[in-house]
């Protein structure tokens, strides 16, 4: 056995492993084959387990300011190409930047929420590089005096709390977009995005797995949405990140050589890219190779990272220097206090409110908090109904699964909070059964959101009869119809109540209020004894 | 009726300040239309000097007619610059007009907006008659580095007018307009003013908005003014100065009434540097006349003292490291992608950059871009850029210290009178060194002015330079006016 595993470790080093393995399996009994497979997996696992992955992230969050970072052009996403551009966005001769004060405020907001030190004289620098979608030939960014320094974000992975320290946060502008796949001969440039403000959140190398990175970005995204400084929309590129990854033997304190994966556009891809890259690096090291510091890109289709730039041979020298066209921005204590006072509520505060004021469970509160707009929707429902628990149930179950199935977000949801409150009210008033409301009325209502729930329930013939008089007549009819069963019931076969209920419901077409019917049945059956 | 057929025009000699022109206009002795015609004739006559890159003749005529009507119909609504006809350097944006920085890279480029400074002049009823030749992207001290060829000095057409705002200087020198706007990054207004015998002001950094001024070195650039009288220059400054939301480096400091506040009755405390007056590069006649001027000031009761300034020889190297660094980045936008010159045979992005920029920029501009790129590069940054910034700081501190004790610093403007054409083109370092007296004001941001001092033994004009503390333009201009009168008495 020992001889075999030794043989195997040798084989692992070669690419012909699989073929050899199959070949081998012809000669060994199945059980041995299985054992060998198991050993291989264990060895592989052990090999991975020898190493620790060290990750630092640079997360770019696009701010949702009305105008761009350094000029008055609209910053909105989705306009026709090159319509949000002026002489300044196009870097025409003689134009100068000026700082968007709202972008500064947003940066301070995030800094305060993450416990950063706010830099009192924050400055801008130029990062020089040529590219067709970089109109000035440099990016206005912050290098020596970033607006926020330090800070931390707590994350929870596998039930354990972990603190991720931040190095700094800086304010910068986005580039335009180069489009290479529309015209076969030319690349097209859209400068609408050029100059849109970004915050770059740079972490310390505190993350240890793709999963942690996933959770970190998720939490950060949640936070910026609560702070109302970004829409956090991954599809529109509002959040992108660069992942710096290195590996080192467990117990080692020195950092390994890192590779940077640029421009990863989703949490899931960040996780995949990190996991792939860590495995790749382990493979290289295990083979006795070394890691070159390089920039890589992630191919989301195949799930691989690919080299794009080898730093030693072809490093970008960005020639950072202080931006002479922008004076340092001086932030006073009063200013920072004002920003602090006007901070929107953070998830933790809202959670407390949900639990204390609305009496929600920890679970319900957490589900709602995942999405800021969900919380807002919830609060709006509660403006129209006092049944807080039902409102939470509707959102976390019915509405959430509907949105998931149709790949929609809550702000794309057709029904208003008031309509949902109406539905809840109808159930509470016994006009509609809960099941009919959620399974019959709701699916129809989302198709015709302008119809009132009451009208629709009427059309669907689902309105319950709660009028005791008419139900009583029905109950009497059923009782009269089954004298034998009545006798049996009165002789102790109390289980027959279910049968009577079934008959009443059947006769009414399911429209009578079951509570009322049940009560009446019981009264009539029991009273006659 | 005034006629102006000879090279030296009687009209312009007699009526050479705005005050006179406005008086004549209001008295109905002439019209703006008439004045514009005279200037257009002068422009025609002085074509050989290669002053203008473009003359806005039709537009100037039309505006003059409109303004004449305005004077007739609503005389109390005319602007403070009614009667001012001026030229602007080809680095200032004027909506709907071409601006090229005398470079092929901006071939055919038309500005979408008007520079704040120009906008403010137009709002006070000034007329812009054309844009003037200059060194490409304001880089040069001779006006020879222009895609349009050199401008010639009207005092002697075998000489350069100085640079980089040479065209602007000669436009005033040759009476083709009353006043002109230039830009001054290291002396580009004061040195040509000295070479052409004019008043040339570089205000405090941040006093005039730079919005719409094509950048050479952003932390040094300032729009400057050429004129024949201190009073006119003061008025133009007063109107252009002040905060501009489009330029975050423009100062919020209130603008003083520079044009009115021009009587200097105090006895001034003036510093000069021995190292400057006795510098190896100084022309002996300029040295002698500067010393004689100092004696005259002393005789008039002012305290003029030599002070120690140990950094004179560090000024030029530090200045060229910092300005080229900023220029290398400022000029990156001229890439052939969105506007201006694109090489017709460029296929790929890389080729577009390489070919358009190689052909679009002049040799001197490319030299400075490369120098600036080098001093900012990894591995050289600390030795050059960072060190030059420290030198700048030392010079700023020392200058501030001197100006806390003295009202003004006095210096020659240039170590020599106007160069021969072609004299400095072969040796860029020699050209750079000729900026020795002017760059201190740009390094430190303080205001500085050239005033005509007299005539060199060669017959060329020479100037004297005065610098004052930050935002002390009112004092600087008042004292300048006093010197103007002192010189007049002398003549």
C-alpha cells in the first residue's frame, strides 16, 4: 500500500495522471481502485490544507451622486452613448476639474460607518496612463492623502465572527467604456461613465478564503446601499473588485508573492476566481516553481484566471503626482459632525427597530435586512396595517419567492405596499383565506396590478362569506342531510366534525369563512345533545 | 478724422490709454467702428511681424457697430471696458473660435466654451480682435517654437519678441490693439514685455481663473496682461480677477479696485539680490541701468537694500523639473482620439498615439514631455520630482521671509535684451537659463510686473521687474504707476 501511494504522489506530478490511473485500474480489483482514489483525494486535500490563502481586496463602489466626480455632467447609468458628456468630460483643452461635494460627503459617510479616520486635508493625485477611454490621459484619484484611513468591517462566515481591517478608502473617477464587439474594424468609446465617482475600499490582507471574500463584498454592498451612497447594482457594474491573492504554508507569517486579478464583477466570481487562483498557485509551488507577481484576469465562462501583464517585464508606471488643478479639500470637525448626524440608519440599528418596535424574530429581521429596499417596503406596508407579523411573512415568503422565480428586485415589484396591506387586511377581516390570498389572488394580482385585490378576489369567486346568518342556513342544511352522522357524532364520534366541515365547504364552494362555519357546526351539533 | 498710414501712428501715440479713448468716444470725436478700422489697418501693415494667427475682423467690426449703437442709445449702460480692443494668446478658449496653442496637434480645433477671464472682459464690452502667435503650448522664450513660424520684434525685426506670449506682446507694441492677454508660467508675459518695452503683469497664482487657459504647468500658469500703461493693465486685472467656480485653485479673496487705487505716496522698502545683479549671465548694460535705477529710487527716498538669496541657481533646474512633470501629464489629453490632429495612417490605438503625437507636437514640446515623464518615473521620482518640490518649498519660504520685511523685490526681468532670431534654438539649456529672474514669481505664486526701464545701448527696450507679496497687486500696481511717472519725468 505504501509503495502504491508513493507511486501515486509521483504520478500526481505529471499530467498523464488520469490516463495512467485508468490504465492501472485494469490490473487492480475494484476495491483497490477505490482505495487508491480515496488516497489520492486525501493527498490532494492534504496538499491544499498545507497552505493558507491570503487575500486582500480593492473594492470599487460607484457612487449614486447625480453628477460626476469632477464636473456637472449627469452620472446616471444607462443613457444613450456619449450623451452625458461636456467639454470637461471629454478633456477639452483648458478645462479644469472641481470636486463634487456630495461625493466627498458620501466618502465620509462610508468612512464613519466603517470606523475610519477621516483625513482633514484630503488631496487628489494623478495616475497617468494612456487609454482610449481615459480622456485626460490620467485618472484623478487619491494616493498620498486618501479621504479615509483604517477602519474595519465585521463579517460572519460559518457562524464565526471575523474582523477585516481596512487599509484606506479613496475617492476617484471611473473611466469611460471601450466597446470592441460592435464594429469589426473600430473600437467604440462611450464616455458617459468617464468621471463617475468611485470609492475604492482597500482591505488589509485579512481574508483567507473565497467564501470570506464573498461575504465581505456582500456585507459591504449591503452597507453602501443602507448608506444610500451607491445602488450596489452588480449588473450595472456599480461594484467591481480587484483581488490580490497569495498563498503560504500554514504557520508562515511572511506573505507570499501575490497575483492581482483585475475587474471581477460579482461576488460569486470573486469567490470562484480566488479559489481557482489559490489552487493554481499551490500547483505551481508544489511543482517546485515560484509565483511571479503579475496581473491576471478572470474568465467567468471557463472559471480560469489568465495572465495579462507580467509586472517585472512590463510594469505600468503610473507616475503618480499631486493633482495641481485641485486644491486640498479641508474637512472640519463641524462638517464631519454634520455628516454623522445626517447618516441614514445602519443595518444593526434597523434590526433593533424591527425586533423591538415591530416584534419580528431574529430570522425574519435578518431576511428583510438582506435588502435595504425590502426593509423600506416592509415599513411602507406597516403604514397601512398593524399586522406586522403578517407583513413580514408576506415579504419573506410569498413576495420573495415570486421575485426570485422571476429574477426581479423589490423595486421592480409591480404591487404597492398598500396593495399588500390590503390583502393582509382582507385575510384579517376573514374576507379571504390566507391560502386563497397567497396562492390564488396574489399570482393574478401581479399580472394585473391595477385591479384592486377585493375586486379580483370577487372575480375569482374567492370572497368568503362571514355572514353568520347565511352560513347558519347552510350548516342547518348539511346537518339535516346527514341524520345518521349527526347521531354518530352525538354518540361520541367527534371526529366526524371534519366531515361536516368538508361538506359545508364543498356546498359553499369554499367561500364561507371556515372559522365561523366551524363554530356554528360545533354549536349546533353539541347543543342538540 | 484720424488717419493712420505711417508705421508710427499719430492717433495711437497721442491717445494710448483707455481713459483717453473713452473720453474721445463719449465726446463723439471718434467711434469704436473707427478705432477698430484703424487697428485692422495696423494689423494689415504689420503682417510681416507674424503677430496674429487669426484676425476676427468681421466679428470685431460687427461688435464695434453694436457697441457704438449701445453708446448712442443707452449711454449709461456701457461696460467699463467700452473702447478696449484686445488680442488674446492662442492658448485661451473663446467659444466658436479656433484655439491651437500654435501646435499642429490642435489643427482645426474649435473651442466649445469661453475662458472665464475672456468671458468677464466681453461682459464689460471689450472687443477681441484676434488670437496671437506664441510658443507651442507656451513652451519657449522666443516665440520661435510655433507651428505658424516666429513672431518678430517690432523694435527690430531681426530680434525675437521673447516668449512664450511673443505675439501678444508685439500686438500691443505695434499698436494693433490696446491690450493683450498672455499666459505666464515662468516669465512668458514679463520677458516679452521687457523685450518689447511694455507693461507686463503676472498676477498672484489664483487671482485670475485658469478655466479656459490651455494648461502648460497647472501650479505655475497664470493669465497675464500686456499694455502700454499701468492703469489699463490694472483695470483689466480688476475685471478678470476673482473667484471662479470652474477653477478650484482660483482665490476667494475679494478683488480690490486696482484701477482706482493707484497713488503710491509711501516710501517703499525694496529688496534686491546681489546674486541676481551680479550674476555671470547678466548683460553689463542691463546691470548698469538696473543699478542706476536703484540709485534713482534711493534718491527719491525709498529704502533699497541688497538681501541674501542663496537659491538663485537652483531656481531654473527645479522649475524645469516641476513644470515638465506637470506638462507631461497635462498634454496627455492630446492623443488624437477625441479632437485635434489624428495621423491619417494610424491603424491601431498605439499607432494613433505614436504617430499623432510624434507629428502633432514640436520638438521642444516633446522634449519637455519626455523630460517630465522621466522625472516622474519610478526610481527617479525622489531624485528629481520630490527634490524639486523641496527646493520649491525652500524658495517659497525664503521669498515669504523677504517679503515680510520688504514691500517689493526688484530685479531685472531678463539678463539680456531681445535675442537674435535663431540664437537660442540650438541650445535649449541656454534658453532655459534666460528665465533666471522671472521663474521665482511662478515658483512662489507671488505677483510680478515688468515695467519699461529704458533703452539698451543696442537700441532695444529693456525692463525692470517688481514682485510683491501674495495678493498685494494693489500696492504693486500703485508703485508701478509711480515708477511709470518717474520714468516719464526722466525722459
